[in-house]
């Protein structure tokens, strides 16, 4: 099955490149051995996981600085420092991105990330102090366990201490520790999700990576064949429904509160880009969510994707192709997040239910 997915991806990317007249088919390659956003030079990732609830946070460190953009599609986002990523605003580089559980409380974890970076002399030089630039986004996981337990500054600092450029843990770790999917019929019929990562490397010297914490109100599908992987369950909890098909058949929905979900993530490229180009890649990367999650970008989600450019590669490439690669990496990371998730009491995982 894994070989099938890789060959399909190669065919998709090759066809796209040929259609755009960008690079010959032989230049495309399989994913790096890590298949992780850390395959992008200049990126480190660290998790902090609090098993008491569970919840946690994930930091994507760019110690040398990176250009960044962001695109928010959900109607209930929880974010920090996203306005400065607007291309018309002053600050050009960020030093980390934080993804956190804990709803708005989880934004406090960014304080710990700032402390970690400040201690190492990393930040925007104001003349009197170096101020680390740490945009952040949160997801709502307070409905899993004790809502009074959530990531804080200590959690953010520890995630930084755990950061490396090695293989990234997937599933019930970091920002994905309390993630769930399939919640349009209520939490009693939802399923456990998690965090996932993926990368695509071209032999011409370009790598695109993604990491995503999947906490969607909707169901998750395998885009290659339309197979339902995780989502709302039947009343007895033993089988998947297919949320949209069930709604169309007329099943009643329980009342919902807005902003109780949200899928958040980061795409990274080693190509040198400006802020406007990063913003466009973040926009296109959301197509990866649309391919794998239904419904997505709802009033009950705060779906947010950041895009980073480390500038480590000297290769030039069409931004449209980079955006297409970013969407493909996001889609693969979503699937990996769901498949790597492990069940917790009351919330089965895809690997246990299918």
C-alpha cells in the first residue's frame, strides 16, 4: 500500500510539472527517508505531551530565522502574531512557530518558546533587546479529559528542549495529543486523531515538508481512493457513518458550540521566498485539507496553516508548483496523523475501528 501511494504521488507531481512546463519527469523523487518536515534544512521540531489529560504543544524551530506567511480559513481561529506576517508589515523573519492544544489558554506556551530563544540570543534585534518572533495557533481539546490541564510556558520551553532535526513522533504527541475528528454528531461519536508529518524531495535540490495537528469537526478520507479513515461513528460506536451522507439522509444533529475543533499546521520549503510568496503557499496548502477532510473550514473550526521559507536551497522554482507540493504534503500528513493515532477511553482510533 505504501508503494502505491508513493507511485501515485510521483505520477501526480510529474504530471503537474509537465503541465506547467517546469521540470522534466525524471527530476521527481520519493519522500525523504524521514518523511518529515525536519527533512527541510533549517527546521527542528519538538513536542511536549502532557499525558494527564492528554494535551500538549509542538514547536517548529527556525533558529537561523525564516520568512513566513499564514492563511486562516476556519471561522473560529485562536492565533498569536499572525498580523506581522502580512507582507506589508515590518518584521521579515520568524524564529519559531508554535502549535498547541488547550484552546486560547494554550497560547501561553509561546512565552516559554520566547524564553528559550531569548536565552540563546535569538530574536529580532531592537537595539536594546533581541525579541524572538513566535507566531502561534491553537486547537480546542478541552473536551478531552480535565479542561484545567493545558499547555503553559513551561510546556513550550520543554518542547524547545526536545526539538531536533531527526524523525518526528506522530499520533498522540504534542499538539495532537488531545486531537479528535468526526464531531458533528457530538463527542460521544467522535474518534481519536493526532499529529502527522510528511515531506517531498526533488533531486534538483528542493524539499517541501508539512506537519499538521488534525482536530477537525469533519471526517478524514484517503484521497487516492475516497476511503473513509476516521470520523463520526454510529450510535453503537462500532462503525463509521460518513457524516455528510448521514446528514443528507436526514439524521438530526446535536446543537454545537463554535470553535471547538481546528486543524493547525505548518508547511516549510528550503527555497528562498519573500513573505508574499509564503502567504500564497500557505493558501494553496489548504487544498490538502480539502482533499482529506469533509466538511472543512467550517464555523466550528479555526483552520490555520503557516508557511516557512528557510532559504537553504539556491534553486529557483515556480511558486505555483511549490504550493501544489505543499498541498500534497499537507494531505499526506493528515492521513499519517489519523493512521498513527492511538485510542484513548471513549475515543477509538482508525487503526482499531477499521
